[in-house]
């Protein structure tokens, strides 16, 4: 029964009971994602209304008991309706009669839904941020084992200079670290309460917006009531952050896919797949799906921006279409981040293949040019000598032949021997990939000592970020406990 409103629902009266467009209007199915959020928002609002003497304590108790019942029954039992907000209110009225309708005093579905979205998105942002921590730990742990494992470094996907597995992986740790930062920034701007803005123009009731914000674990309120119901830029920010993170992940996945192709790396069976026809195949499907997730996330960001572009103030129903995709993409991003971390943590690096490949394609050429420049030649002349020699060097790992070719190039370019500038021993060292890496100890460079120091800083940055996430989580848990205790005092 919806006494007072029969035969319609709480919000829709007879005239608006809906015709063919009813289903098109309804967000009830998608609202499952904010069912828990809406119950919390209802509870906080009712507690505040009672505290402000806007509803009587007894009525508040009846509403809060009905909400517990609605929660236990679950989203699936809600009667058809325009959305979860209306359906929950209807369910409360069905249980306790027209007094249930007092729950919606001094608010609108506009501020209600905006609050629910932020409440739910906080969880998603924290979950993805936690996944980035696990991935960064996996990258750093693997780096720790491979500080001295030389490998080819590429530009344009051509052998460029030798580096190490640790340096390569830590480059991704740095990038993912910035993603953690973006997620926390997005969280802090999301974590403000629009509740109490009502339709957009505030309310004459003596509500306490700060109190509902506090009960829901928000850091404060979105002050301007028109901004509070209209703003969805926090969704843009979340979607942009998810897109950025997946683009970073797609690069990591691509590198690892190329490395499996070159035999540098073997994925654990748990992170590989096979072919239904070719029995010998071991395919990096999990990494391909990780790479592919970027397409979903970029599409989502584009969708959010496009839906919001040009919307007038204050509330427009277009907004209903914006958030569900962001929640969905958050799940995709979280899974992709988890899988990337698992793949990194369990993969086997073939150190011999890697170090044999490290010198391929005369990757030590820059080091030779650096050596000549350090001996006093202008870098441009040094570059010219080495470039001249490089044309006829296939395999610089044959040190003696390479040295002779370089010397001949110096004669051609300078008209004098290379060995007037450098010792043979130093030249041979420059041609050794491991020595080449060890020499590049400038800040942030791949020399093992430099990377070891970097790992110590990374460890502490990860710990700091992990505790920032935990602090925010604790804040939410505390608020939930406070709200539960308040609710318990009424029922
Ligand atoms: N289901 C709606 C949404 O998600 C709730 C707000 C409805 N507000 C309104 N004025 N019709 O946006």
C-alpha cells in the first residue's frame, strides 16, 4: 500500500505513472550500484532531521527500522519505480504508512543522487588506489631482484642503450605512483557532501548539512546548492584518472608482451592462455586484456565529457546516464591493475637471454661517444666517429674487431688514431653492456648503485601512499560506525 499516493509510487502520482517510456526513464536496475549508498544517505538524513526537530524521534525510529528491513530484503525486492530513491521511499511508506514520506523532507532526489554517487565512487577510488599500491610493490620487488640484470633499452623499438630490468620496471613504478596520487586527489575532491542542497535552491528547513556530511564520512560540504546538484566534474576527474592509469598499464602490458615474444620473459601459466588449435601456444592474453582495458576507459571518459558538455544548470535527467559507466569502468581498471601486478610478480626473467641481447645492435655506441667526449673531443665529433664506424659494426660484442673499426673511423674523420684520446682498456669497458650501465650513475640513471638508492626511496613513497589510503578508509569506517550507533539509538 502507498496510502496517500495510491495507486502510484511515492513520487509518481497517477498522471505520471508512465506509459511506453516508463522503462526508458527508470534507472532502478543501474541504481543497484548505489543501493547501499542510498540507504546510508537516507539514514544520515533522517538522523539529522530528528536532531534538528524536523521529524519526531519516534517517526525517525520507525523510518530507520523500515530502512533496515528494506536493506535486508535487498535491492531486488524493490518495486518497479523511477529509481532507487523513489523505490526505497515507496518501500518505507509501504511498511510504516504515510509517515515514511517525512524521510524526504528538506531534500530532493537531485542532492540525494549526487550524494550517493560520491559516496559510492569513494569506494571505487580507494579500491583502485589500493590496487596501484599492490602493483607498485610487485614492480619494486621484481626490480630488487634484477638491479644488475642487463637488458636492451629501446627507443623507436630499436636497440638503443643497455639498461637493467630494475630500471625498466621502476620507470613504471614512477608512473603508477603518479596515478596513485591522482586517485587520492580525485578522492579528496569527490569526498564532499551535496546533501541538503535540495533541488538546487536550498530549503527553508533548519537542516544541518555539516552533520549529514560528517555522518557520511565526507570531509565537508559542496557549499553552493546549485553547484552541489549540478557538479559532475568529480566524475570527469575519476574517469580521466582511470583512463590515464589504463594508458600507463597498456604501455607496461605492451612491453611485457614484446618481451615474451623476444624470450626475455616467461609469464606464469596463471597469467597465460593457450590456443584451441595450436597445442604449442602460450599466449599473453591477460596482458592483452590489460592493454585493451585502456580502450574501455578512454571511451568512458569521452562518454562522460560528451554527456556533460553544454548541460545547463541545475539538474537535467541526462545526468542519470553519466555515473553508472564510471562505476563499471572502475571495476575494469581495478581488475586490470591487479592482473598486471600478478603477472609482474610471477613472471620469470631469462637473465641470460636478456644480457646476451643487451649489447645487440651496437647499443653501447652512445657510451663510446661519451668516452671520447670525456677525453676532450667535442661530443658532435665523437658522435660522427662512432656513427661512421656503426655502419660496419653488426655485433659490437666482438670487442677487438669493434675497437679496430672505431679506430679506422677516427682516422677517417679526424685523421688521427682513437688511441691518442682513450686507452684501449677504457674503450673495451665502454663496449661491455654491464660496464656501460654501471657508468651511467647520474640521478635517476640505471647504474645499480643509483637504482638501489632509488628503490629505498620508492619503498618509503609506497608506504606513505598506502597509509594515506588507509587513513581515508579508516575515516569512512569510523563514520559508518558513528552512523550505525546513531541509528541504533532510535530503533
Ligand atoms: N535517477 C535520477 C538520477 O540518477 C535521480 C534524480 C532524479 N531527479 C529528477 N529531478 N528527476 O539522476
